[in-house]
C-alpha cells in the first residue's frame, strides 16, 4: 500500500529555517515524481515544489523560489524540503504527494489539478512562521 508520511514542521520565527521530510513506503518510490503542496488557513491548495523521479529536475513556485530547496534520496525513499528565510505567509499545512509525471510548473497548477494529478497525499505537517 502506497503511503507517504510528512514530518519536520513546527513553529519557526520569521527568517528562520526548517526542513520537512516525506518518507515513502509500499511502492517503487523512484518511479514517481514528488510534489510539495501547501494549504494556508482559508486558502486553496498551492503547489510549492516538484522534483522528478531521478531528482534531476526540480521547480518551485515563484513565491518560494530562492528560499526553498527540494531534494530526494531514493535509497532512503525520502524527499526533503529545505525552507529558508521563512515568512509569515509561508504558514500552512504542507503535504507531499506523488505523480507519474514531473510537472515543471507546479506553482501554476490549480487546486483541482493538484488534487487530480497528485496521489497518495500524506497527512500533512503544520509549519507556523511567527514571532
């Protein structure tokens, strides 16, 4: 059974950093692209970053470009999201999910497209950026 579990969230001060992890089990992890998707209070889901199955391609929403870094370790079935220079507007529940195809403009995808094209969403991890 395909399963994803996110971890690493918490309370962070503005300007701080945190690294999220997404651990996969139950499937051939390195056959899938992985996306990080967030949902802020009262807002729709937003695509944050996507990495290809091999890790050779990655892209970011414009709102996080230059501050977030996605990576993966296929030997450990894990994807990471390093989040630096955090802002209060980064406060959200962060989810990881997988897709058969790499999406090179995940930040432009609608909430519906994210839900249709990414599967096996984890339970999410809360990131709160506040002083």
